[in-house]
């Protein structure tokens, strides 16, 4: 007999305040027993605040919440601290985006699992739990520190902690968004298997609508702290009632940008020949050969550890101990000093905040580059910097702000402005939009393509998102374990995909 899907969690009229600012306004929804509820929204919409409200830990962040949260018929907002500690310990758990921030770097994984249940337990018991989260060498993993594990392995340790304490509800707050496609698919399948085996209920928070549509029974859409739509996932995605919901769904289920109609030149701007790289006797890259044409977007796709960023570091002369040759036009890049090479090749990294000096105002980030490269006279520096920031559509009100006062998309615009300020010929985009919401991704990609056409730039676009690469690249390099498995025009790579590329495509949400 099928179990009745009664609510295990009911959130009623939840509001959250920071001083006089209303961050969440009258949010109400249910999580049905044994089901998965998806919470969707852009950055700043209130997704994570909603999750932290259920855990009743916002007060430790100086925030105030009102409303009722009912768990199995009990109003947990009326619990005293001891009652709530018991609820958190036994009934509910949360898996965050970055497991490294929540695992103790000084404790072995096995000790951290024991700490969760606050009791002694046999290594055989813990090994069995690790087997359930797909570790083939559980006893070895128990004796490792977090830094000795990959991102996917750390996330599986976090999941194991939820299982070992017998949680009834698991909240996944962007739990797979920082993982590459194949690892993401593996973690999602693991969570779904564990949900079935342990009869779990889940709240899945994400800005990835394809993922939510695939795995969730019901869905909630948030915008600016307000609930704009909720209901059965298939019904909402098929016939959204709210315009915001409709636009967000359309954005996620069609190509994010249209490729430039201008054909790349037939002349090579960058040529990589027989590139090999070893670090500490470990082979990183093996016999890498490809070229970048003038006015071309070349995509490089592969899992974490495939060698994508290592290629970029070789091109940038950060790694110099490689064998083989890299030519800019006909000149070997090893013959350039760092300053001269930076005038020809610039890079945009994934995390714009880490790329900017947190103590310097936005406009001065550009002024410093112009001054260092003697691109403008001192009296013209501010005017030139302002013009460059305007060219990347950064609001003039933000020019005198610090990076911490900007959103992720705004910071990335500053990084782009800084990169193009010295008029390079090649721009390397290393996962430069992977941490951004879909609509912000679209704006940044459209900006990059506009700048590419205006400045006749060539782009190397590095990503683990094959749908993103497909929408922007003229040709694609497919990497695995430091070896090129495919290197052709985009349409041929996708439509006549080889075995590994098919796996990447099927794993793409």
C-alpha cells in the first residue's frame, strides 16, 4: 500500500528581518513525507535564508524570524534550546555547496563522523556507511583528512554524516553546483538511492532549473524574498502562472546565448604543439596539440582534474617547466616576460572576489592597471577607467564602491573591464560564469561576445558545462586525464559525439 504523502514540515507565514529590512516575506509551503521539494530562485532571492530558518540558526547571524515551522505536528519554533538541539541532532541535516568549509581540516573523516553521533562506534559500522555512499575503500577514507579528498568525495562524506545520524530530512543547499557534470550526476543518483533506502524527505535548493525539474516532486519559486509560485513540479514547468517563473524556465531550457555569426579567421593566433606537463613526477598533460584562430571562441571541456586550467597556466607562462611549444603568432611565449605577455593574453577566473583587491575601490582597480602599463597620462587615468567600466555596462554609482559592496555579476564585470583595459588579443575565461545564476550568466556571456566582436578578440572558454560550451564555442577540445579525446567543430563534437562526450552530454542538467 502506497504511503500517504502527508507533510513532514510545514512552513507558515515565515518572515525574516535584518534591523528594519524585510528579507523574507510571508513564505508558506509544505514538505511532504518521502518527497523532494525544490526551492528555486536567483542569488539574493532568499533560498538559503529559508533553509536556515528551518534550522532556527538565523538568530546567530543577528537576524529575526517570525512565523511557524511545524515538524510532525509540533511547532518547533516554540522549542527551548535543548529541544531544538535534539531536533537538529536526530531529525534534520543540511549539505552545503562547499563541503571544505564545513569539514574540520584538522580531523580525520572517521573522527568527524563519530563526532556527529557523539558516541563510540566500530570502524566496521562506519565503513558500511561509507560503502552506502559509494566509497570502494572505506577504511582508507576513514583515516584521511578532508584535504586528501576530491570535491565529490568530500560531499559524499557530508552525505554519510547525514546517514550516520539517521536524519529524516536532508536539506541540500546548492549541494552539487560546484561539481562537474559527471560527479554531479553521481551525487544526485546517490542521494536519490539513499532517499529510497532510508525513506528520506528532502529540500533541494538550487538555481539549476533542469535539475529541479528532473528530481523534485513539488517546487517553490522565490524572488526578492517573496514566494511567487509553487505547486507540482510538472504542472508549474508546463504551465507557469507567474511571468517571472515563465521567463526563468524559458531561460534555462533554451541556448543561453547565440554564437557570433562572424566566421573566425583562418590564421592561427595561438598554437600549442606537443605540450607535456609533469608536476612532482605526476603526468598532468600529455601530447596536447591545438590552435586558436583569430576572432574565434575555442571551448575546452572536461571534468575536474582533466587539465583544463593547467593548459591555461602554461599559456600564461605560470607553468614554465613543460615540454613542447606554445606560440603567439610565430613567437614562442617563453621568450616573453610576464608584463609583455599580459598585454597579449589576459584571464578571467571563476571567483571575481578573489581576483580583486578587497581594499581598493572599483575605479582604482582599473586605474592601477592603466598606470602600470602606461596606457594613459596621469591626468586622463580616471576618465579612461570610467569609460572602460561603462563599456562593460557597470552602473556609474558602483565605480567608487569596494568589491564587497558588489554582486557576483557586478564583480565579474569589473574583472572583465580590467582584463580588456590593456587591449589584449586573447582572453582566457576559466569557469568565469559557473558560479553565477543563469540570467547573470547570460548577461556576462553576451557582454563577452560583444567585446569580442568590438575588439577582435579570441576567446578560450574553459568550463565543465557542455551546454554552455555548445552555445558559445566555434570549436571544442574535449579533455580527460590530461589527454585530448576530441577536437573538432562544435556541431561535429556534439552531433557525432564520442563515448566520453556522450557521457558528459547525458550528465548535463
